[in-house]
């Protein structure tokens, strides 16, 4: 089993995603397979999934994921996910306990990466990945996951 630990690994992972999604148009099915693919390939993570933007409530709502049950609703601008989403900026948090306003859905999570998902300027949500290890996510992860989301957006 390969694990995405560098840019070459992410290139292979992203090709796998593209081939997995190329003939499917259902958003939930594609997000589900994307979460499953990341859960299978990424090492040292304990949760991966999507929070989807609900305009009526101005919240991120739990979408397809792999891991323990999670917080269902996150206010836009709150916690790591809401803050990354509001600013449309990728957040890599080496120690979630040091992030002001961190929402602890799983006490075992120590670090986190959040990649906002916008398509044609429209808000869709975020990709959220947690790890039980401090400083788990690198610049290679950041770059690779941005590429992963760029591919995924084509099928949402």
C-alpha cells in the first residue's frame, strides 16, 4: 500500500481520484469516494471528510466522511474549518490545542489540515483531515491536497 507522503505520491493519488470520478455526476457519491480514498492512502490520520456549506444557516454541515462520529454543524468563521472556509484559505494546524476557538470533535486529534472547496466562486464546503500526531501535515500535503480538491471540484 502506498501512502501519500510526497508530491509524486500525491500525483498518483490524484490520478486515481480522477479515474474514480470520471464517469460519475452525483456529488455525494463523489465526496464519499474521495473521503474513502484519502482514508485508505494517507497514513497517520484519524478522520477525513467534508463539511458542506448550508447558506440558509451560514453553517458547515457534516458531509461524507471516514472516522468516528463528528460534530454535525460548524458556524461559518468558527473553529479551524469555519475559519479556513470564511477566508478561503488552506489551514495547516500543527497543534489544534493552540488554535483559538478550536472545536474538539475528537480529543485524539492533535493536528489538522483544512482545504476550502469553492467551484466557480460558489462555496461548497471544506475538506477536513485530522491526525492523532502533532505536526503531521507538511507543505507536500498542503500542495497535494489542493491538487486533490482541484480535481474533485470538476465532479461536484
